[in-house]
C-alpha cells in the first residue's frame, strides 16, 4: 500500500510547489498508473481524459459561463440591488438584507460566486458605508451572500458534480432551489436579528419609496429574470436538456446585453469570449486530469478500502457523515471548489452510497460545503473578489467580518445533513 501514499505525496508536493492543479492531478495519476500497470498506462491515460470530457451535459458548462458573462457586462447587478432596496427599505438593515436578495437573484443569472460579489459588492458596500453601516456588516453580508451563486441554479459546481458522479444535472438544479432559499433567508434573518440587537450597526433608513418607484425599479431586471425563468423552466419541465437550455440562455443574454443595454462593443465581446474560453478550458482540463487520478485510485481500490475501513469502525452513519463534512470544510480552505469536487467525489461517493445516502443529496450538501470554502481563507475567492472591488476594506477585515456569516452557513449545512429529506423533497415531487 505504499504506492498510493507515494502518489498522494507527489500530488501534494506539486500543489505546494505551485504547479497548476490539472498538471499535478495528471502527473500524479499517470505516475500511479505507470507503477501499477507499466507502460500500457501511457495508452490508457489519454482515453481516460477524453472519455471524461465526452459528455453532452458538459456542453452546458461554457454556455452558462458565457450567459453569466454577457449579463455581467450589463448593469443588471446594480439594478438588482437598487430594486431590492426599493422593496425592502422598510426593514432595519435593509441595505445588507438587500445585498443578500440581490446576490441570490444575481446567482440565478450568473452561476458564478465571484461575479456576484464583484457586481453587488461594488454597489452595495459603498452605499452601506456612506449611510453609516458598520464595516463588518457591509463586508460580511456581501462576501457571504455571493456564495449563493454556487447553489442557486444554474450552478456551475452542480454541472461539474453531475459530470463526475453521473447524477442528473437537472435534478441537481431542482434540488438546489430549497437549500438556496433557506440559506438566503437564514442570512437575512441573521442580519435582521443582529441589527435589532446592535442598532448602531445599521442606522434607521429614512428614505421612502412609492409603489410607482418600486415597480419602476424592475425596468432593468425583468428581461434577465424572464430569461432565467425560460432557461430553468425548460429544464424543470423536461422540455430541454441543461445543455440546450444553456445555449438558449447564452443567446438570450447576448440579445439582452446588445439590444436592451447596448453594453457590448466588439472589444468587450472579444474579451468575454476569450475569458469564457480560458475559464471553461481550465475547468475542463481539471476535470479530465482528475479522471486520470481517479482511475488510479479505483484501480488500487482506494474508495473500496476506505469504505471497508469506515464501515468496520462500527460508528453510526451520522458520525461518519459529520466527519466527511468536516473534512470537506477543511479541504475547501486549501483547495479550490472545482478541484475539490473532481478529486473527492470518486473517493467519497462510494462511502456515501454504502452508508445508504442518496448521491443527489450528497451533491447538494457538498455544494453547501463549498459555499463555506469560498469565504474562508486562504483560498476563499470571494474574500479577494470583494477586496478587489472595495479597496477601502482590508483583507484581514473582510475575513473577520465573514466569520459570523460562516457560522450561519455551517448551521444551514448541518440542517440539510441531519434532515436529507428536505433537499430531496422537491426533486422527488417533480420526478
């Protein structure tokens, strides 16, 4: 059993040195296969890589990223925040709560958490600071709410998990709805209770909006909302596959950006297409190389061995499950979301199935787990995204501000871990 240990050491060493994660996965996996099979591994590896990428559902990945990039080039993010403020101004802490609501809605538009943090944070944080909100509340609410994009469909992490696990992406999208609503509501309730206990963190809002102004605030967001309804509705009803719906979404987003907002120049269009290609290519390379690494682990029966060891301990299934969740939280602090999904899923999913849990449910709680990962250092991308658009906030300050919101996120995670039926209710209803 020394060979798997050597392979893992090679993987970790390459990551520490600074190699791109796809190279680390590919080289370590290929080394393991070579030690196990000999030179024939050199022939199996390419077919393994391309076989993993030969998935129709993966077409949705670049198309949803493109859809989000097109809409991200428009003022939709700022408009969502403005609309949320108009409708929620009667609440104490309305600006912070509005940032949560706007982030949830922008998540349905973009599917990428850092895009939500950048779009909402650049507008919400300056307004909150200008109106006397505490810096901690302003930073924490935006950086944590941005993570909702990972859970609320169309979600890029769900597409990746579906490709790796074989679970239906459509079912994952449906399953993410209730957890997304619960998490957004929990963050909002926490903000409301916090500002009631500490009124100095959120001064009373004296600005009033008429019903006419409230409905007028929807003028710049209705078309994006309508597009999301069409895209997700076609998936949920079975009218279109996620890939087909993503194509419609990308074309619709291009139409909105050019016709309604006139936000695209030829240069910006080229930049968006280039960034989409780079992001998609990087993710697909990680997925493909992770398959090589996963094939090695399966060849030497690492998942089966891990399953046998854990079940032989005699621990109750819930205890093993909590340990897995804590492991994912720790790993999420060190590894990016895409890499964590593609590396851990082949290893942990057999354990989850052996314990009698649904792979669909595991995908949902894994993404809930990753929402915590993107707001915790040192790899918490949302932290650095907010720092980038709000340079008046220090990174240490942002990290401290996020801690109470991380606790709320962890409590929601435990809710869906303890009661799996909550997240499975809607997918089972619509099947």
